């Protein structure tokens, strides 16, 4: 049951932590803990950053998907 909830959250999340961990070559678990602890200390600023980064990553994925499916590139 717990594993199903974890996999559901990971599929539905933006992937910000995964992207940043791959980009900066750090552990995914440590980065997630950093976001959790810093959100308590900084009174929600990391949550705002996470949501904005998620929106930007979503837009980048959408634009790159639209660019790849052009009829002229076939």
C-alpha cells in the first residue's frame, strides 16, 4: 500500500528534484530532504521555488515535444 502511494506521487510530481539531482550530480534522497528541511526553516520559499521550477520544466517538455513532432522533420 505504501509503495503504491509512493509510486503514484513520483509519477504525478513535476520531477524537479530528479532533474536537479541529475543536473548537479547529487543524491536524490539528499536533495528531497534538503527541500523538506529548508521549507520548514525558510517558511515556504522552497515550496514556491519547487512549484515555479515544476511549471518551467513542464513548459520545456511541452515545447520540446511540440518541436519534435513537426511535419517538416519527417
